């Protein structure tokens, strides 16, 4: 039964989270309340691990949640269910998009989708930021790491993996001290 639930929930997430992996976060956050498979703190940890590992974040999150919930088979089911709607939609759309790519309806649809995706990602940022900085206990070290990395990103604009590595190293140092 858990595999059917995982499949259904992640199929819906894959179908409605237009805009990439970060757009899955509001749906994953909703699963905290509706399914209880994990809590907000675990979701934040999953996000950190998913961002730190190679591959698309949405797929990494589905794999992580599936494994956390129902072991290896759960991770396979959740991941497959997440990507299945994309494959179905791509197959259908690719046959028609070439014919209608200059249609005002298609152009308007994409113009509507962009701000919705931006809003979903913004809500995800606020939720994760609030959880990481305040809900898990106020810690000046976390805020200091955030501010330093934020400054470095704006000033130097290096590859994100450098900042992820720096953040992980700083977190380890502060955790051990």
C-alpha cells in the first residue's frame, strides 16, 4: 500500500510542479502535514543533501523521500512516479509544439506559467529559510554562515558547488566546536 501512496503522491508532484526541482518543495512540504512520512526538519536535511548531490534536485528529493519512507523499492517508485508525467507530457507536446510554437495561446500560456513557477520557488525559499534559521532553534552560527555565503555569492559569482562545499565545511566546523 505504501508503494501505491508513494507512486500517487509523487506522480501528482511530477504533474503539477512545473519549473524544476525547487517547485516540488511546496508539495513536499504539504506531505509533511498530510502523510507524516517525515517532518520539516527532515525535509530541510533532505533538501541540503539533494542540493549537494549530483542530479536534478526534484529527482534527488523523490529518491530520498522514497528511501526514507519505504527503502530502496520506495525510492525507485517515488523517482519513477515523479518523472513519468514529464515523459508523458513531453511525448504529447513534442508532436504539437512545433506546429503551434508561434501561436498566441502557447505564448500566453508560457507567460502565465513563469510567474507561477517563480511564486512556488519563492514560497519554497521562505519556508526552507524560516525552518533552517529559526524553527530548528535560533543559532547565531547558522545566520553567520548564511550571511558570509550570501556576501560571497553576490561579490564573486563562483560556481554554486563552491558555496555548497564551503557551507558544509563551515557547518561541520561549527558542529564539531
